[in-house]
């Protein structure tokens, strides 16, 4: 049995949408630290540029391509710009996401469409447009990987009323199974990660921290006390699972949705 480089991602080309902050940035840092070449993307050019500077602390081989994953124009722009730098992709992480909370009686159409466009449509069409690059990379022994970032809110009924978000993440989980069934023959595996509470902008806005992830008025320990594990997720938790799925160790995992939540789903 060959266990050499079992968890290695050195030399792999990784594309991470929503990579300028939160879980996407955590994963980008982990891949860079372990020798991968990373392309990140998000809507705002200034946020991308700032993230690249932070990420260079983990590795120099990082580049940003600002794009909006809620539209086909944005998807095509990312693919076009990416093709100027590489003709193959080893790992695609569909992490860009949006959420919207409102009472059921007042929930607006824009809150439904925005979330579905980013969280579901963007995932499908970016995967579709990058299939030639993924097919070029994948082999039977070392398939290309697509990792979709879902949510435990797509596995359970959340306390916060975010119907389009929960529905979109459940859709991502099932889309993962559908795509995996059709793409595994092309030596492309598709899996999903369903994160629970992490110290991110999105969760911060939901728990009353106003989008801040650090500072005296941000108490992640209090949020973690409600988790069976007694804490919120760490960057190493997010990066570790993504690296497992992208490495030799994860090459036989197909069509799965893995909860990364410290036990929240199992306790409900």
C-alpha cells in the first residue's frame, strides 16, 4: 500500500469562489500553506486585493479574479480570465454564498432570487463552464475534485428564518449527488461540505455582531457554548476537510455531504 503523500495537495491548481473572506479564505490559506496554487474570486475587487495580501502570509502563489457568481456574465468572466493563466483545474471549491432573512409575510422576491442565483445557479454553471479544465486534470487514480459548500441549514430547520438560504443549501446538497453521478465517469468527483457555526461575516450578521468577526463586541465563545463541541469552527477545521477531499486520501469519496459543525446536526 502506498501512503506517500496521502494528504498532499502540493502543485494542485485550486479555484475558490467567495475566497476573499470567511470559510473560503480559510480554505485558501490551508491550500497555499500546503503548496497549492490558488485562484480566489469574489464580487468586490478591493476585497479580493486585500485578501490576496493576507493570504501571501501562507504562500505566494495566489491570484484574485473578481467576478459575480450570481450571473452568467460573471461566471464566464471568471472562466475567461482563469484560462489566461491555466488550462486545467485540479480542485474547484464553489463557496460563494448569500443569505437573506425576513419574516415569512414580508419575505421579498429579491431575497429569494439573489440567494438562489448565487448559491445554486452559480454553483451549477461555474462547474459546467470549468468542465473542460477539470476533465483535463482528472485521472482514475487522481480525479479532479469539485467541492460544493452547503450548510447544516440545508440539513436541519435553523432557528433563524432564512427560507431561501435553507432551500438553496438543500439544493446544493442534492445537486452534488446529481453531478457526482454523471461526472465520476469523467474522473471528476463531486462532494459537499455542510459547515456549521464558523466566525464569518455571514454568521456575524445573523447573531447580532454586525458583520464583525473580531473586536471587543464580538463574542464567539458565547456562540460556541451552544455547540455540542463547545466552540465555533477553526480555520484548520475548514481547511483540513477541504484538503482531505482534494488529496489522495479523498479520491474515493463521491457524492457525499459532510457536516462540519461540531455536532450540531447530530444533536437536533
